[in-house]
C-alpha cells in the first residue's frame, strides 16, 4: 500500500542552524512527491514538488528512489520557517488524490 | 482571484444528525477534493470531483457523500453523525488536470456532541 512516513512529530532548531525534515514513502510505481506547509493561522499551501526541482524560500528536496526518501532541507533556518510541514504523495493514475504523512512541526528558536 | 471558500467555518451537531458542508473553488478550477483532518489520523482523502463526476473516493463509510455542481461548487454530506466525525474538513481545488498542485480552503471545523 502507498504510504508516507514522517518520523518526527517535532523538530526544534535554533535560527541559523541547518534543517532536515525527513520523509520516506512506499509506492510501487513512479511517485510524484510534494511538500505542503501550514503556517500559523494560514491555509495549507504547496511549498514545492519534486518535478519542479526548484528552491522555494531556501528549501530544497531531492527525490531518492533508492532510499525511497524525499527529505526537505534548508541550510540556515529562519524564525519565519516555523510551521507544520507535510510530505505528500500523489496516489497515481488519473487523479490528484494526495496521501499525506502525519506532519512535522518545525520550531525555529531565536 | 478569490481563494477557495468553505462555509460554514464552524458547525456543532449532535450524534445522529446530518450535516452539509459547502466549498466554492477558485474561479476557473474544475476539480475539487475533500480531506478530513484529525489529530489522530492526520489528513485523509475523502473524494475528488471533476466536471460533476467523482474521479476518486477514499476509504470512508457510505455515510460520507459528496457532489459537484455545474459551476464547480461542491458539497459534502455526512449522515447519521458519530462522535468520531468531529474533525476539520478541508476542501481543495485545482484547474482540472491530474497530478496538480492543490489550493486549500480554510476548512470547516465540525464538532459532534
């Protein structure tokens, strides 16, 4: 079955420290992976997707098919990065159905 | 452009009642999806509609149903409410192709007493 695992419920770092939010997936086909973010009192929104291979707000994520991972990284955390981060997988086929991980709360301390 | 609009923002119901939630997608978007968010289960997919047709359905009991109208607005209905249905229900829209970015609404917080 398709599954997304985010092992950390909470990740606390200091401002300026590197950040890595872990995401592992199980999927038999060719996956399409996303990171969605929810800032305090804001809507859930797309941060980035693997096919775009872009950097948003300093964050990057590389799809590693061998390790079935899609970890989110940022070299220097900012306080405004504090938010809930969800890794998600498109189920596949003719759909936009997302399978979400349980989310990781990133807290960036001053 | 206005974002995805969900009404009402909050609902309180009692067990056994039914409830209808509404979602207006971004103008021009033809696909609408619904998700249930709870502290215990996280975000779980309910349904996806495209051009008034259900394109995909999650693993929820038949008490959960939905529909989409010709103007792309969508409703979901939950009948015979149970305490476990208490959750934040999120609606998301997209232009209509598959494997797209989703735009989420603020959600309807349903409390079942």
